[in-house]
């Protein structure tokens, strides 16, 4: 009887569930529920890609690394409350991600530090609160900006050169056509 009960409970293989969390497999269409709440976590472990529900509340999380949640395309439920969020430039990723995910999730989170932002909701943070965060922009973003700028300049220069070449070729064809007619008229016919 105990074995049949164990078979009825949907679980995720142990190697896919990050320790010290507990996971429940909800089926192919529904993904995985990952419960990492109340585990004293200071960092989030590697999460299953098919995570649908993620519970991280009541831990010691101060921020999340940029990009951590981006690969969780099936995520529909996220609980992050009761963590001591440190509201500096490192919190910008979480704030922007939550703005896209859902305003209600963002409204429930509050800063724990620094002291001047203590208890302020993450959703109400402004650039003035966070200070100068430009130095923390990922290098890749800056590289993409410069690469895109060079590509756009290259396309514009190429289009200008092609337009100039087409215009010049039309003039040349026209001149050759006119020159050929003049040449035929100026050559006397010999009989």
C-alpha cells in the first residue's frame, strides 16, 4: 500500500531538484513546482528549466544575479517576500524583471537596506534612490550597442554607395549610348 501511494505522488527526479529545495513534477504540460522557501538561502540554486512555480520567500536573499530568471519561460507563480532585499544597483535586474512579470509581485517586495530605503517598496525605487548604476551595465550590453551602431553605420554607407553607383552607371550608360550614336553618325559611309 505504501508503494502504491508513493507511485501516485508526482515527484521530480532527485538530480533535477536543486538541494535544499523540494520539487513536485506537475506533468509535462504544467512543469515543476520548486519550493525553496524558509531554507536560509543567501543565493538561489540552479533551477529546473521547466519551473512553473517558484517559492523563495522567507530566506536571506539580498538580490538576484542578473539573468537568473530569464531562462524560466514557464514561470507563472513567484514568491519572493520576506527576504532582506538590498536596494542598490544590483536590485535593478529583479525590479525590471518583476515589472514585466507582474506588478502585484513587485508591489509586495520592500527594501531592507540601505537604511534610507528601509521598508520602501521596490516598485517605487527611482534612479535617485539607487545612485549611478551605469558602471554595472553588463559589458555585453555595451558591446551590443557599439556593434549595432557600427552595423547601422555600415548599412547606411553601403546604401549611399549603391545609390551613387546606380546613379553613376545610368549616366555612364546614357553617355555611352549617346556617344555610340554620335560615332555612327560621324563615320562616313564608304561605298
